[in-house]
């Protein structure tokens, strides 16, 4: 056998393969894919940095990772963690111990700052979550154009979920909860302790439980509002659609409830233990003073 000829054939084949690779990847003007932008840092040292992503991590147990064009991650403090996946987004976990911020999406921001064990999470584009100024606060924004803030106290929780300009804020006290679902909706809970505001589904709704303790405001419908404010243990709830409004305020243990549609108005307040209940459409019930009950129809 001609061993020399066989080796010559193998060299020719290798050269041919290389030429083919050049013609496919380079000769046609198509450049190989560039590595994505990535930055990884831990405990004061940048371990990886390429492209336009930036990061920094300082403190024992700190970790920061940014993956995406023009994204940034900053972790500062003991056991802090900031992680970004997306373009033009930022995650910041600073000003305390054990704070964590996470983003998956483009042009979004998550910040867990000034406290301990705060959590801020974004899953969507053009969104923001902030957990701040206290301990064990939780802010979560899920969907595009959603905003969640929890803080100015301890163990507050804000969740904005869905699409189309949602806002949830639980601030100014302890253990407040704000949950906003549905399009173009807002839930506010705070300026006291253990207040809860919930918007469940629908669109263009507003729930506010503020300025007191253990107030409860809930909306399940469309274009409606519930307001439990300026007192303690007030309850305002709406189940229905089209411009319903329930107010329980300016006193304690007032209750305003609506079960119906089309412009109902229920108001209980200016005193204590008043109750206004509507079952129907386009009705009005007002209970003011002390221990007054009005039910319509």
C-alpha cells in the first residue's frame, strides 16, 4: 500500500474542509456570532467582563451578574445578590445584608436597598420593582409595564402582575399587602399596619387600604374602585363592573360592599361600625354616623 499517498490524501481533505469552512463562515462576508455581553463579579473581584455589560460586588458573600447589552448589576454588602438577564436593565442590592434583586427582561429595574433580607424581582419589559428602607420587604413585578414598591417599614409585600401599567405599593408601615392584577390597575396599602389592597383581574380598577390599621379594600370587576381609609378595620369591596365605587372611611369598622354593575355608590363612614350594602345596578347607599346600616335594594 502507498502509505505516503494515504497521508497526502488526508492532508488534502483537511485543507479542503478548512477552505469550505472559510467559504461558509467568512468568504461570504458572514462573521461568526460575537459572544453576548456578560459581567460576573463576586466578593470584590470581577471574574468575567465582556461586551457592554457591567457589574460590581463588594462584601463577603456578594455576587453580581449582568447578561445583556448595556445591563448592569451591583451587589454591595454581606450576602447580597444582583442578577440581570436582558438588555438595558439594572439590578441593585445594596445598603444592608442579604438583599437580593433580580431582573429577567429588557429596560427594567430591580432594587433591594437600605435594609436586610429585602427582595425585588422583575419578570418583564419596561418594569420596576423596589424593596427598600426596612427588613423582609418583597416587591414583585410580573409582566410588561408593571411597577411594585414595598418598604418604608418591615415585611411589606407588593405584587403587580399582568400586562399594561399595573401598580402595587405597600409602604409606610408593617405587614401591608398590595396585589394588583388586571390591565391598568392600582393597589395601594400602607400608612399603617396590616392593611391589604387587592385588585383581582379586570381592567381600570383601583383599591386603596391606607391611613390606619387592618383596613381591607378589594375589587373584582372593571372600571371600579374600593377605598378603606382613615381609620381601622374598615372594609370596602366591589364585585361588579362599570364605575362602581365603595368607600369605608373616616372611622373604625365601617363596611361598604357592592354586588352589581353600572355606577353603584356605597359609602360607610363619618363614624364607627356603619354598613352600606348594594345588591343591584346603578344604586346608591350611604351610612354615616354610628352603627347605621343601609342595604339597597
